[in-house]
C-alpha cells in the first residue's frame, strides 16, 4: 500500500491561467474523490468516480473545473481561467468500494496571485 | 445542514486520555459514525468508525450512546503528535459523493506538554 499520491504539492499560478493536478489512488481502489479545503474549514466534496465513470459533481464544481479518470486509475483535476477564490488545498481520496474508508493524499495547495 | 456538532477546540495534557464529544441527534438507522483527523498540512486520516456498538482499534476507542444521538472518541494516552483537527462524520451505508464523507469544522485538539 503506497498510499494516495498527489502532484504537485504546491502550485502558484497567475489569475487567468489554467492548472492541472494529478492524483494516483491506491491501485486496487475503485472509487476516487476530489475535495477542496480552504483555511479554517473542513474539506468540501467536489466530485467522485467509480472506476472511470464520474458519478457525481458538487455545485461547487463550476464549469471552469473538469475532472477525469480516463482508465479508471489516476485522475486529473483541471481548473481553467483560475481566480483568486480558487486558492485552496485540493485533496484526493480513494476507497475500495462504497462502504469502505477513504484514504486521503497530502493534497495540492493552490495559490492564485 | 450540519449532521454533527463538535466543540471548536479542546486541550488535553500529554499522557492523559483525550475525550472528544460529538452530537448527532438526527442520525438515521443506517448511518455510521466516522472519525477522521487532520494534522497540519496533511490530508485527513481515518481513525475509527461504528454503527451502534463500541469499537476499539490501535488508535482509539469509540463510544456510541445507546440512543446513538452522541458519541465520544477516546485517545487513551495522548501524545504531542495527536494535536490535530478531529472530525466526527455521519455517513450512510454505501454513501458516496455528497452522501459520503461530509466534513464540518471539527474539534481542534491541542495536546499540552
């Protein structure tokens, strides 16, 4: 069990630029989740996948956000035309199935300047 | 609407038991109580979960009241490394996405030397 890996750990970008984050889940885990966390708040659900199918998207996920999990393994989260309000920690988690515990990565901290 | 209520912060002396309360008065029969913690700059870490019986693992014990309206997480011998934000989460069986892990603000537990 190598855990959930996220890359990069930190990203600073200028407003209006596009950014992409990657998440590598635990290899046998079918479910993959994306969360966003701002300072002083708990993580907020964004979207999740069962294998390659994106099953649910939060209202927080505006049309500037897109997530993919093309082969049911790693996932990417892209933010287009970044805004200062997008500055947050983006967390990825995976689980073996619907009833199993989530294992989180260490997150990608995005700063939009 | 928040499903759980936790104190904002708590202190505990190193070596003593840390008892973290959580109220979940509207919990449904098929909903589990989960506890996660988040150490600064890391992703949340699973601690323990239960349905109605008390549970114990290598990290902690979970005591759920008979009416299931509240629970207590017990760290038996707190160390400085247990300083973290602790999240109590109510989750339906099979819940994913918005019905999966929904985090509140948690309890900031500070272990004092």
